[in-house]
C-alpha cells in the first residue's frame, strides 16, 4: 500500500465506501490511518464537494464530543492531507473533500440508480435492469463495514445500506417482470437469510415460485414469511402479503401479468382514510424520510409496542409536510386505517384540543359506538382495546406537550404514530426523535424552483439570494414562491430586493391566509401565556435578544442581558430551546434569521427605550471587563484605557485567569464582540467607553492569527465613533493601529498616510503615550523601507519622551531598535537591544512581546552563525506561540527553527517543523505564507520576515 499520492491534482482517485473504506490513487491503494481519521474521511466522503462544519464532524465521530474535538479533527485532517493532499480543503470553520466526476462509488451508485429509474419510467425494462445491476455492482459489502460501529456516523452509513436493499428489491421486481424466474428465486432466497422481515422480498419469492408452476412452494413461502414476522417482530403479515396469498389460492390470472391481485369474496371494509393530501413539493428531507421509513418498516420494531416517531422543529420548518409524506408512504403497511388529528398545540386564537375530544374523534372514526363517556382514562382504555389487533397509522399533528399525546397512542405493535410538535417532547419515549433544521442551501434553492422555475428575466444568483433571505425556512420559501407567482411581472431579483429590507421582510413574507410572522407569534404566545416555571423569563429574554442582534449568544452574555441568576437563565433557555425559538449550537445559542427579525420587532414595540438601553449597558460593561481581563493574559493592558466595571449583577464572572481560558473565551465570543462594535456604531453614546476596551482587546486577539482585515474593520468603526464623540486621543491611536495593519498587508502608501494622521492628532492632543506608539509604528515602516537612520532617530525620540515611566513602552521600543539594527546588518548591536527588551518584557509579563523579541533574537543569532543560541530562543518562541494559540507566530518560529536545524544537520527535526509550518498555513488560511515556507526550506539563508507581518511587536 502507498502512503500518499504526489502531484495530487493530476491523479485520478477512487474513493470507495460501499463496503470497506478505501482510496486508490493511480491504481494503488493508500494507507488511511486510524479509526477516527478514517471516520473523518468517511464523513467528508458522504458530503463530498461541500463544506462540513467542524461542529458537524464532531457530532458524527463522537456521541459526546470531547473538549479537544476541534484540535483532534485538525490533527486527523493533517494526517489525511499527507495521504490525499489538496483533495482535502480547509474551509471556513470546516473541511471539504474535493472529488471529481466518477471518483466516488457513492456518486456512481446514485447516478446509475437515477439512470435505471429513468429507463424504467420510459418503459425500457431491460435497460433499467442493466443500470440497476451496474449500480449494485458498486457494492463490496456493508457500507463502511470496517469503520467503528459505535459512532453516530454509523447510522448514516446504515441509511445507504437501506438504499441498497430498496434498489435490490426494485431490481428483483424487474427480473420477475422479465421472466428471469430461476435466478430471481435463487437471489431472493439468499437475501432472505439476512433480511427475513422484508415483506417485499417474500412477495417477489411467492410470485416467482407461482409463475414457475410451484404453487405449493409459493404457499410454503407465505407460511415461512408469517413465521419469520411473528418470530422477529411479533407481527402478522401485512395486507399486501395476505392479499397475495389469497390470490395464489384462487389462482388469480393477474398473478401472471403483474396486475394488481384481487381477493374475490372479500368485502371492502369501511376503513378510515383521513390523511390530508401529500405536499406537492418537499425537497431536502431524504435523510429524515429514510430514517422514518427504516424505523417504521424495519426489523427494529418492538412487537409489543407501537412505533412512535416524534418530529419537532421551529414554526414553518416543514414538520407536518414530512410527517404526511411518510404517512402516505407507510399507508399500505397499515391496512386497518390511517387517522389524522390536528391537536392545535400552537394555533393562534384556538385552544389546544383536549385528549378527551381527540379520543372521541378517533373512536368515532373507527366506528366504535361506545364513545359517549367524557372520562379521559375510560376513553383511552377503550381506544387501546379496539386498536389492540389492528394495524393503524396515526398522524398526531401540532401537539402542545407530551401529556396531550400519551392517551392517544394505540396499544398494538402493528400500529405507528407520527407526532409533530414545536416543542421537544422529551418524555414521549419515541422510537425515533427527529429535530428538523432549516433546509440546506441547495435544497432551499431547489424548493423555490420546484414551486416555479426561474423565468428568462431572472439573473444568475437571484434564486440563491431569495433562498437565503427566506432563511431557508420552508414556509417562507413557499410564501415567497406564491408571491412571485401572483406577480408574473416580478423577477426573482426584484423579489430579493423586496426581501432585503430587514424592517419589511416579515411584511413581505405573508399572503392572505398564511404568514411567517403569525407562525412565530403563535410560538411566542405559547411562552408569554404559559404557566410553566421559566416561561415568563423566557419570553422576556427573547424580546431582549431582539435588542442585541448577534450571530450567537453565550450564557454569560445572556445573563447580563436579562439580569437574571444562572439557574433562572438555564430554565428560560430550556423553554426557548424546547420550542425551537432558539437553537443550541456548540455550547451557545442561535436565533434563526427570521426569528431574529421577529425578536427585533418585539424589542422595538414591547420594550421601553430605558429597558433596551439598560440591557445594552449591562452587556457592554460586562464584555468590556471580561475582554480587558482576557487581553491581560496575552499582553499588558494599555494604561490609558478606561477602567470599565461590569454593572451586570447577576452574570457570572468569566474565567479568564490563564492564557488557555482567555483563548477559549475569545474563540467563543469573538463574533459576538464584533457584532457589539457594529451595534455601538449606531447606538447611544453611553456604549462608547466600553467599546474602546472591547476593540483594544479584540484587536490584540485577532493579531495572534494575523486576522488583520477583521482588525481593520473594528478600528475603522472605533475611529468613526471616537471622532463622532470628539475623542481625538482615541482616534489618533486608531489611525496609528490602522497604519500598522495596512503596512503589514502591503498597503504602504495608505499606511504612511494613516500614521501621519495619528502622529498629528497625538501631537495636537499632547498625549505622550499615543505619540510614542505612533512614532514606533513609523520607525518600523522606515526599517522595512530601508531607511535605518530615520528609524533610529524616531525610536530615540520616542525613548526620550517615555523615559523610565512606562516599561511596557520601553520594551516595545527596544524591540524595534533591535530589529532596525538587525535589518541594517549590525547583529551584535541588535542582540544588545533585543536582550534588554526581552528582560523588560519578561518582567512586565508581556508574553506576546517576548515571543516577538525571541523571534528577532533567533534571526540575529542565525545571521551571526550562533546556531545554538538561535535554537534556544526559537524553541522558547515556538513554546510561547503554542501556549498563546498564536498560529502565525508559531509558523514563523518553525520556519526559522527549521533553517537552524538544517544548518545543524538535524534533518528529521527540520522536516517535522516544515510539515507543521505547512499545516499552519492551511489553518491560518494564508496562501502566500505557504510559498514563504517553501522558499525557506530551499534556502537556509533566506529571511522570510521581510515578506511577513513579524516586524511589529
């Protein structure tokens, strides 16, 4: 077996999972690593050519993902990349497996099945059979049979196995119709040894034997089927199989032609058929539908209990549509009737249906004359009695809570109940619980086009725009499609423009009889009018979240927002999660896009200005104090920053006492903090001071990974707010910081304009600290442009201004002075300045600063051929960078250390640093950095710093 495949994009791969997982490249099988690494590849293969989020991958590989799940996944991805190279792509917060046409057996299987069914629809039975047989030839065993069976991914692999069996049954039915009877009998008998409860296989066998002239064998097959079903499931054969037996006994001529069999003499019973019509359009629910069909028709049924499927999800997500689609597919397996009850759990203006009224209706539908009682227990007992020997299907739609549903469940193991609810019915003890999310982007686009194909006037991308503006919510998509259909003169682009206005989007997503806002209002009313503990707090919290629009919410921030204790908050969140008003995601909470707009309307109309402003003040003060504390673990906090103290009395103090805790806090809150800065830009002036603290801390955090465009956006916003508030002191520091960022990104002219603006404002305001920072930044610019004399003069001026009063600033200036001397070629002088800087930075606890200075020392010693001294500092740098999660610093440290190790002849260690540096390029997402790594690997004397951002520090 080969370890990997070079020049990967030039090679033809074959990714196979329909059997043992394997990958070949150029005809040679590759080594794929351990179980978890193989599991990661399998998860990506099932979702090829699309990004899979790290959170989703963790859910597929672990029942309970460990805290190290993300780090572990990156390790596995690194291992896979060494095998399959650039076919594994790092995407924003996830990975994608790039596969070309025909390179996956799953893709080939699906394509051949589609072609076979198309041939069958066209009446070409022989061609259809050939295509389906080719599809089945892709299989080499159970899907992913060599992967661990105890991980959640195994359930998804099992769905593919179920698809294979369905195709097998289709193929055997075709063989039967093509009169290939002997081969059909042989194949079906083999399959039944492992799948003895699949009634369709028994039906094929019975028919094949009958057509072969073996009537006794056909009836014996029926008896064997009945015994297997009773033994395995405790069930009798379904109506279809029983009808087939009667037709064989009557020697029905239809058995020879394939027409529907008749059972003469059998009266047509008055069987309830109450299912509403199936939805014309339902896209993107294939996995959920397969899971329902598997649990309702597979060998896993408990013969002593009805099969209960619970489907929950937010308003408009398509719960009822999925339940009804499944119900229509399952109807044939329930010959004694199909019942439907709308329980009105969240119907605006109507009370939920009581269990008594629901039971009375069910009993009437079943023709029971003894249903005059109004006692729930008596009615439920009667219902269980008359359903005990029946095969019934119930759809209990729109349930409000578990207690409403329990009395309505039948007693027979032959019965199936499909229950839908906006709440999670956690105590229902269902055979299968499904929580529906919004549709995938592709499914949302397909839903729109299914309701009405794009017209000629619809420009490219308009379908995707409308789908996203509808939040990929099926109800909203249906309304949008209906609105466009009612206005033939509208293009999809015009509809997208109508929906783009956040303030009017919910108005646009309504028709005469259905509305997204009304659906959401029913959910909110269930909270507002509820009498359970935590519901009133949940309603208040939901309104307040509308005043603080953020991508995700942490519990601590929500505690500050609502000003409630931890226990009360957790109960309120549980109520919101149960109703799908918010969704938990990786330890945080998310509002669906359209629910966010609904919450904003509630905040505007139901909260006073004082309530909104007080809530924002609590959150901003809390996050400012936490940000300052977290920043202090990386670098000393600026002495001139305002000391903002949290006024959120109930919110727990964040754990930011160590570097690891601070890194975790920033990783969790980073996007929320960025959103807060945008809120401050249009918010009241009282938010300004805490925003300066948040931006300062967040900028320091973003610098660790060189996420400079994000840092630029933050500081441009803060500069705008500062100037609006007349704070030229803060504005000057923003311009200085922006200059540094633009210089590192190569925008040198803009950088010099900004730093000049910062220096001018600092001199005008007489702020020495800000002037010193700006002079230091300009000195670095001069060093990078080769004007070493000007740089030295600027640092000298800055040192004169600061004196001994600010050791942090002195440490920074000495580092710049040392870097300037090193770039000028005076390594001895550089080492002197840098050692002095390092001593100060260690004394004041500036760990990021120490890392920068150790990098400069490593480079100075390397240029002076003092390799052991260089290695000492570079080892310390890499260790610091790992502790700080500063991946850019770690990458540059490994590059320099690789060069030192090569010079020392320690080639194995150098090669490991090279591999780690290349992996870090992928994680950080810097394409140019990869080329710098390769240049440094080829030339031990190369100094990539002149093309990187490490001049600052």
